[in-house]
C-alpha cells in the first residue's frame, strides 16, 4: 500500500519539476527577446539608436551589403581608422567647438561625406563651397551624379544648399544644391544639406533610402563620426577645486555665519514656524496668462519682446556653436548664413526696437519662431 502511494507522489514531483524548468526557460527567452528588440535611445545620427532621429537602420543596411561600418568615438579614432579605401561620414558638427579638431578631420585620407555641416565645419572640411538659400520638400536630382540619378526624387525636408565659391571648382550640384560633390586632392567631398535623408525616420520617404545607400556605400569601409556630446570646448585639465580662488572659502564661511546670525535674530522675533495649508492651487498656465494680461494692460510690449528675443537666442546660440557672450553682429551674421535672410532683417528681428502695436508683437513672435525653425532644422 505504501509503495502504491509513493509512486504517484514521485511522478507528481517530476511533473512539477519539469513544469518549473519549462516556465523558467520560457521566462528567460521572453526577457532575452525584450532586451534584444527593445529600442535603443540615442541622439540624432547616432549609429546605434533605433529611434526616429537615429541612424541604426542605415548602418544595418550598409553592413548587409558587405560595407564595413566602424564607429569612431573621437578624432583620434578617426585618424587611426581612415585610409585611401575609406569614406569618412561626419555629422553633428555643431557639437565640435575646437577649430584644431576640424583641421585634423580635414587632414585625414579617403573620401568625405559631410551631413548638415555648420558654417565653421563647412569652411574647414569643404572650403571650396559656400552656403546658399535653403530648400524644402521633394526634389528631383537635376544632375548627372550616378548616386542621385539612381535614387530619383528625394524628400529633403528643409535643407541647406551649397554652391562653389569660385569658377575653379566644378562640382556636381544636385537637388537644387542640397547635395554637392566635388573632387579634391585625389578624393571626393560630398556635402548633404539635411540629415533627414539618412536617419531612421526618413529612409522610407521617396528615394531617401537609395540615396543614403549610394552616398554612404561608395567605399568598402565607412568611418562614422557623429559626436553625441560637445567636444573641444576647453583643454584645461585643472579640477573644479583648483579653479576656485583661495579667498572664496573664507568669504563663504563669513556669509554662512552672517546668515545663521540673521536667522537666529529673525527667528526669535517671529516665533516658531507654523505649517499652514494653502487655500488654493494656482496652475502654471493661469500664472502665464495672468502675466500676459498684466503686460497687455500696461502696454509693456518692450518687455514682452525682450523676453521673446532672449528665449530665442538662448535656444539658437548652442545650435550655432556660439558663446552666450557673442556680439550682436556675430549672431546676426551667423543666423543670416544659416537662414538665408537678409542681415538687416535678421538684426531687426533679434536686436531691433520694441514693437509699436500688439499686432507687431505677434508678427515678431511668429518671425522669431520661423528663424528658429530655419536655423535648427
């Protein structure tokens, strides 16, 4: 009787054991699948990023076609990897602040593909070209360059355009100047006015994927350099503590002592603090609307315009590679170069007089928003 009872018990334990192992194995497979298929975040033109602004799809297509794609984290890696059989793809140049780094990139061997370069990067890496007026939308090749002819019409979005500085350069000018290629010192230099034709979110539009493959796959090896953080701001190796003047700790100690004495003095007069619940909660939107009504009631269009201009400049200066201390003339010239507007118009919008009417203030706000869109896209 005991043996008969024990046998089913052993079988049940075995069944439960195998069931537990199956559940564990299935869980491991599910977790592994989630990790492998999960989107990889990253910035614009990041070769590992699978989000809309990344470039993982183009990198995968190139590798499927037998092209070796090597990601360079810094200029040292670029110099070590480039050679006669390489294509150096350079993007996100607005993050490169050191002119010496641009000069080192310009001295590398092999072909070069510049994606949406800043004016400073264009002057260093493609000095034979200068910027023209921006273009937008779907554009036909309009040239004999095989890479463009095979791709056909391309959706560039809003793209910068380029033209030769002199008649001595005879480049292939395609897509109304959004794509330009010329020969220099035995290698080709290609400049594309917008990264939208290369990123994940743009490959499925028109002939973007074909053009991206034709441009990036012209050599058996691609060296991909798209810095995801600012490089070349300073070479100072001193620590933060070493940069603090010797008198600062003493001054801070005196200030702390003063604050403590004032707190003790005021605290004795005011008595113990009392916790009290606020009667209402004011939404942030109501605060903004209230401040706007006050400005309008007081006709403070000058203050409103100054606030709009300051906010626009705070967003534009980092994208233009300018310091916050840059002069109005420098900012005006740089924005003019990027947007294609007249210098007088840019100067009046960013640094001009206060609007005379509410309608003028609204026009100023729309114009500042348009400038920001042209410069940052």
